[in-house]
C-alpha cells in the first residue's frame, strides 16, 4: 500500500513494540508554534500499550493477501485510539475509502484510479483558475457578485500570490471533459461556476485561520494543499460547494495523509457522513436535523433540563451548533480531537459502509447500510459498539450520530450548573465554553454511550 499515509514531520515510530506515550510525546507528532502554546487546550489522551492500535498490531491485522481483520482493529481503536504513525492509513478504512475484504493489489489499483480522477478534476479547476495547484492560494475575491473579473488598480486582472496575472476561462468554456462536473443546463452551469469562483477566497481566508497554531501550516505549500483539496471538493459538490467549517474537517486529513489525492478522498468520505450538516437555505441550517434530534434526546433523558433550556428560549439548541458542525474541534486539543473522531468512527463502523458509498443506484444510505443485517455473532463483531447496540435494539435505521449523544452527555454532566446558574442563553454558552481543554475525550465517549443506552430504554417505554 506504499507509504503515502505517513506524517511528513512525525518522529520515526519504528516497527517494534510500542511504548506508552505521554501527552507531550504525542503532541510532538503535531508540533505547536512556541508562541501559541498558551492558547491551545491541554492534551489528555495518552497512547497505552495493549490498548492503542500500534503500528505492529496494524501490520499484523492484514493477511498475506491484504485482507484486514476489521473486528480486531475496531476492538483496539475503541479501547485506545490509533498510534499517530498509522492514523491516516487506518482512517481510510474507518471512513469507507477501502473495503477490509479487499486485497493489497485491489486497493493499490483503486488508489491509482482515484489519484487519476482527482488529477483530472484538479486540472479542470486549474484551467479556470490557474493558481490552483501552483503551491499558492488566494484570500481576495477574484470575481464580483455579477461574475466580472476583479481588476487591480492598473486595470489588469488580479494577480496570484506569485505575482503572475490570473487568467479566467469563460463560464461557457468547452475545456471541461468530465460530464459529471458540468450540468447539462448551461444557465445552471454559469450560476454554479460563479458560486464556486466566489467561494475560493473564502476558502483561502479559512485556510489561514485553520489550525494556525500548528507548525505544519507555517509552510505555505501545506496551506496551499489544504486550499487545493477544498477548492476541488467545492467544484465537484455542486449542491453544497464550500461552507465554513469544512476546513476544520479537512485539515487533519491533509496533515495525516501525505498524498494530496488520497487526502481528498479521505475528506470526501468524511463529508459523506457530514454533508447534510452543511446544507443551508434561507429558512434553515443544515445541522438543524441533528439539533432537533439532540432536543428530543435531552427531553427524553433529562426532561427538567430540557424544560429549563426551553424557558431560556434555547429549545432549538443552537448553542450546540459549533460542536456538531466541526465535531468538537474547538473543545479539544488537536491530538484529543483526532482521538475522539477515530473512536467515534470505530464505534459507528458498519461493514457495509464501503459498498454503500460505491453503490451507483444512489438509494438512501440507511437502506444500503442495513440491507444486509448480520445473523451471527462473528459478523456482529465487525460492527462498532454504538452501531451494534443500534442493531440489537432495532434503532439502526434512525441513523442518529454518536456526536449528538456526546453533546447530550455534556449537557447532562453540566445539569446542576445549567439549572442553577443559567439565567439566559449567554450563560448556557459560557458554561459550555468552559469545557474547552477540561473535557476528557474517553470519559465523554463513555458518558455518550450511557446516554444512548438510557435514551433507547426510555424511548422504548414511551
């Protein structure tokens, strides 16, 4: 499978037995700029021998042909996360990039096909905005709201960061070879093209802000890599394009996975889970569905708190918006947020995830995930703990994310303070804001599973 998933600036993990790693040693895999050390949450996660999935255990989980013992891998990740040296490679399986029942050769062929596909899409984008793929990125608008190129004071098209004039392809350009990338209706294509161009400088502004405390992003080439991935994704996802918050989801993939195309596909799979949260209209926000589910969960497991929040005009739970949109990136250190994500993904893992994403019929995802329910205990072990509980209780088709129960568990742990001190929504936001750097990811996930179990029990009674 090659070494494309190594961390470019990590210490050599070696192939021997893993030793316990302190929080400080884990932080060294993702060094923080010295002047920012006081501004980042403290890391609480520690890699533990016998619990954390090590490089040695990871390699041993593959058969000679390349089949992956996903049940054993999930068991390890759920107990202690993943060692930094193999995170990128393991995430590709957790997110459904690859089928555990495929061989090394099959995955190498698929990886090559995807790299070629990404290169083709990126080339399309480059023909329209040449700065893409140049190692530079933009933070100023390149077109006006009516689609006209924005010129500099001397009347020339705005220059890219390297000083070369930008060139623009007309919106009716015939340079697009991929039919999927260009809608049949030319008027619709013009509109989508304009929206994409208008988003590019916003992506650039967000790239500058994303994980800016990390040494990794002191290198402009790494910032440009993040910008390129997000720009290509926005080009291909014509329904949603780019929405603020996506950079927080994409950044870890860019850091963990060296090859840009592989990082793109990992991000694309992550967005399959999350893209509904980013759908916005004039009347609603995408994450509203999860906020409604959160309200129902809290109403069921902690009715007094729910009533109190409603009386404070917080019944729509908009104060939890950020937690769900960027999966607790602000509440945890970089190391802890990676640990939280991978354990959540392992707990939510469904062995049908790869085939569901690869299905060309595009039915409802829930129909594909639960089309083939396991009938034996061995097959059940290939499901994550959270997903397994859903299957056993018949709640699988509800498809509620573990992150929603995680937010509910945070609210429940703050029950006393919220009931006593919260006199308005500003107080709620302040109390929840204090969890940043003070929340243990492992304990929080354990509490989330308890809330999930309690909710299912209460819901069954009613």
